C-alpha cells in the first residue's frame, strides 16, 4: 500500500511583525488575489488554509470590497478553508476570557461564510496552555496543531522515561490537568516542511528525498503531512504541477493537494495505540531553555499593563454591569462589545502582545487599547446610570449625597475606595462661568460624614473641596455645561460580596469624628501593624514581615535587582561575568504618607547607580547578527543615578500588602526586578495561568542550559509548604522567576532592549522603554490550604476596581444593598458574567483552581432555571451539579 502525502497550501500570516501592519496588509491583498485566481482557474487546486484566523477576510475586503462574492464562492466551494479563530493569539499573555472570546468571535465570523476548520490551530504560539485539551473539547474540537512546546525525538523514536514533554512521533495524545484528551499534531519539521515544492525533475528528486525522510522520521502512520507555506509566503501557483511531477518520480507514494479535514480523518483511522501522551502546558520544558520565548512576557511591559487594564474593564466591569442592567432595560450592548473585543483581540497575536515586533507595530497598538477601553468605560457608565436610578435611596436624609458602590468581581472584596462626590452645582445658564466658579469656591462647605444604607457611620478621609468644570449629555436635548464643587472620599469597603452593591451617602454633621487608631506603631523605625501582620521597613528600604497566623518571618522583601540585558525582545541574556546590582545595603528615604484607622501608607525612595547602557560593542554585534548567546558585550562603565519610589499600603485587618513603584527609566539594555525572598523550602510553586493554577517545578530539566528560567503568570505566583506560604500578585507584570537557594520570587518590572531579534537585525529603540513607569503589585500571606486559595481570590479581586455612581434621593425597585449573584466556592475562580448572544441566558463562567473536587454555589437573586453550557455557550445535556471536578472549566446559563 502506498504512503500518502497530504500537501496543504497555506501562509502563516502575522498581521504585523518585522514590518508595520500596512506593509504586511498590502502583501496580504496580493496573496488573496492570487489565491482566489487559483481557486477559480485551477481545478486541481484543492484549497488554501487561511491560517486559522477569520480576520484575514476582513483585512482583505477592507481593500477589495468588490471581491466579497469571489471570497464567498471560494469558501462555499471548499477552496478557501477558514476559522475556527478570529486571530492567532499568544495564549499565555492574554486572559482566559480573551482566549474564549477569540473562539466565540471566530465562530460567529466563520458562520457568516461557511463551515470552519475543525482544528485548534496554534502553529507559532510561544508555548501552549495546559488547559488547551479541555478548552478545545468544550469548543467542539478534537485535535490541535502546534509548532512549539514539545521536543520531537528522532533517535529510534524513543523517549526517555524521565522526560514528560517529548514525543517520538509528530502525532500524540495531549491530556489536560482535568483529564480531557485530544489529538495533538506537532509540526515536528515546522509548518514549512513542504514549502516551495520544485516543479523541475532534478530539484524535485532532491527535495522529496530529503523531505519525505524528515517527515517519516516522526510520523506514526503512512499519512504524511506537508505544509506548503511559511510566514507571509506567497501562494505557490504551480503547486498542482509540482504535485503531478512528484507522483511520477516517487511511485511508492501518493501525493495529493489536500486540507486538514481530509488529513485528520484519514490519519486518525490509522493512528496506532502506541503514540505517547503529553500532559498539561507545553513550554519546551525538555529543551536547552533558550528558545521558550517566555521573556516576551517582559518585553515592552507597558503593552501588558494596557492589556490587563482593558481586559479587566471589558470582562470584569463593563460586562457584569451591562448584564445586571439588562434586568431593568431588556437591552444588552452586544454590537458595541463585539466592536471593543475585536479591537482588543487585534492586539493579541503573538508578535503583537508579546512586544516582539518593530516599533511602528507597537505604536499602533496603543490606539486600539485606548479605543477598546473608551468603549468599555462608556458602556459601563450607561449601565451604572440605569442601575443607580433604580436603587432605592429613600432612607437617606434630604440634604445628603447618595452614591452606590458595585463589586463587579466574582469574589468577596475588601479594599479602600476613592469616590469623587459632587456636593453643589451651578449650570452655565445661571451666570458667567468664571463667576460661578468663584461663587462655589467661596461658598461655605458643610462638615460631612459617610453613612451606609443602614445608617452606620463609615470611617472616611474627606478632602478639601475643589471646584471644576463638568457637563451632562442628556439623551433628549443639547449638552448641559456646569461648575460643580466636589470632595474626594476615601473609605474602607469591608467584605463586600461578589456581584453586589451597597449604597452610601455624604450627610451633614456638626463635627466629624475621626478615629484615633493607627497602624503605624513607630513612625521613627517605621513599624506598621494590623491584626494580621507586623511590618518593619528597614533602613535600606527593604521590608520585614511577620505573619501573625503562622508566626513566620520574611525579611529583605522589596529588594530591587538590576542586571544587564544584551538579548532582544524575545530572549533575556545577561552579560557574562556581570553581577546583579541590588538596592539593599544603601540608605533609603522613608516617610509617612497616610495614617488613618483603616489605611496606612509609607513612601520608600531608593537610589541606585546603574550603567547607562551596554558597551558600544553590543550595537556592532547586533548589526552583524551575532547570535545573542555568543555576544561578548558587557555593561558600560558610565553610571547614572536612578530613583525609584515605592508606596506601601497596609489596610485594616488585611494580610495583603499593596505596592506601587514609580521608576523613571533613563538607562538602556537592562532588566529591573523586585525580589521577594521566601525562605520556604519546597520543590514546586503555583502560578495563575489560563483557566488553571498550574504547579511548576522550581528546578529545570537536565537538558536545560539557559542560566535563567523565566515563567508566565497573570494575577499571581505562590510558594508554600505544608504550614504556610506567600502569594505575590501583580497588575500587568506577566514574568517571574523562582531563584534557587532561598526560593526567591523575582517579579520582573521592566526589561529594556534595543532590537527585535529572531532572523535579522531590526533595531527597536522604543523597546528600551525610556521614561516614567508605574508598577502595581502586592504580597499576601497565608496558612493552611484553604487560606492559600483565599489569597488567590484576593489577587484576582485586586485587579478589578469597585465601580461607583453618585445618584439622588429617590424610591427605586432595587434594594439599597443587595447581591445580584451569589458565588460560593473555596477554590472557584470566576472569569465572566455576561449575556449570551441571544439574550436568553445570563452566562457565568469560571474554573476550579485546585486538583481536588470543590462544592460550589451559583445562585441568581431570582429563581431562573440554570443550564450547563460549553465554552461556545451552547446548552449541554448534563445537569448542573454542585460538585466542581478538579481543574474543571464550567459555564452556567441562567434563564432570563
């Protein structure tokens, strides 16, 4: 029986990378023109695989709208194979929900045209998330193709017993942490192994002799896959002629122009039982460690911060508020949200969000972030307006100023919140603007206090009043400008349930009572204490913490570490022989910023002398395209003083310390990290990943050569033993490393480099990230297992701000204090609350953070029926159970 060779024409299309978007865009137009011409005129041309992403259709038709009918015909005829995703994302650097929205929008876009390819397509993703098998199964896909993460072994097709992330074949089973299993297809010879097939005899003989041997080295069946294309590759116009020649020259093989659907079906029928199984996340763990590309998590950190900001706005603020408001309005902004999500997803391809493109690419990303964020804020404000008008505030005094605080996170949340409250207004129609401003500035401001909906006085810090310009935009008439007097209220919110609201008000009082309790116990030695922690700020600005629950002491926390970086946007490389520069051991400036009964803040100013850049040799090595591993440049002998300011915040009865570090980066070619030595002796740690809290080893494999072991995270990383542990949280700081010896958690704040890297010399001066930066992160302390998961939930909640809306005194159909959706589950992490596409259901999604079953409770404040859904939000036959299986991703729909 002949071996069968399946040749699939494709072009891996990075929308933007080593050239600006429009440069790639114009080449895409040429590619699509050629593909459509082939599809129409060559009857032997089977099809073209459109790289798994439907956005290519939008990009093409934006320039060639007249070709819509030709595109439709090619798809209908099976000549153009589309979907299933909207874009090809970097799955580790975007949120769990962003990964799902990519599938949801891809499904919706594909359905406009025709059937989508039934394949999870990750050809060039920089590592693969461990929950891919479960996610693909829940999206109706039984196979995934990928190019990275697994090391193929060719020596007699053997895999060593102690290697878990190698495969003797290009086909394997891939099992997720929950037990879900799919077929994994590794591009063992890359997705270009059938590129540019010769149509001339001698060249074809040489080509196929080599290519067939390479494919057979890893194939487990007699079905061989040849990918006819590569990055931005023009379609091979004579591919069918080249295939006909191959059939003449190699009679023991049958060469066909094919597609993934046909290949997967035929290969799957002959798949032997002996193919191996890989488990969980695939990040090239069994390689030399140089090309995991995990350092893209710290390239252009400002992009990651923007991304986190917009994801939290859309997922955790706008959508929950819009879903709550739907009960009042029967309207949900699907189209506007899709528009915002598409803008955000356009920043999620691996060469975009990873920060590993030329400067023009990343400059263009910022407006997309800004636009998606503004849409999110507009829709959230619309929902808040409807909700606040419906909240009953009748209990408050006549002269009070009510406002409603919403917790739109899926977790109980305690945190201080700042609220800008208007206490007096004068519209422009009442006089001349500057005179109105003077009247308000000079008018007497009453003494006020904060009370909750039950009349309890809430400790608060109330600012002096300020007058500023504002305006309303009524839905039924012209804009209304005004001057208004405001005060800023800072108050503590304690144990506010998930998806709930509470109403407060500023009311007049004769004298404002100020609590005298203080968490700063010694303002000279800077000792802070609450019911959970004792915090001492050392003279050098590092921090010592005693966790009262465990009695454990942690010292030298908050040590800044700076190292040189002669690598590129993809990969960190420290100059050989260079030692890190640490902030400890030098006096810091320490001062008290705030000292209230519910919150204390201390500012720590640290100064370091850092080399201003790498040596001049680095630029020469970059231009000569010297492999980064073999560069000889060191750091410059010229030093600059750099200053960092860190604001430490302690809140009453909280185990969580928050930090905000500002840093004006004026040096190049370096990496700045914050170190948290734990002293906890353990072999593994946990980190937040995609629908998973993943356990990773602290040590590398025996084949690892890279001196560093960078890792991805989203909201937190944790180290613990049987008794206690610490969780370091962050906002948009996606890279960390566990340093050996003391098991120090090293959180990357900034990495500054001057070139893109990869296959040539592409200077990227803006990747040096010069200028002012602000980094937000924290540390939490816990005891036994249950409290560990509570720190994880607090880390998630810390990324989601309270939403606040001032309102008036009025009757309303909503209680002054209520919970919209009850969420209970010790290890349950909530990722979404939104409307389904048809508005028939309220959709709630989350996952089990642990490897054990958990009992969860999700109840809406009315008695609608609930249904189990898949990730595409389609009803499933199984009933909703209270038991959540280990690592299970669960989506529940409530009838509207």
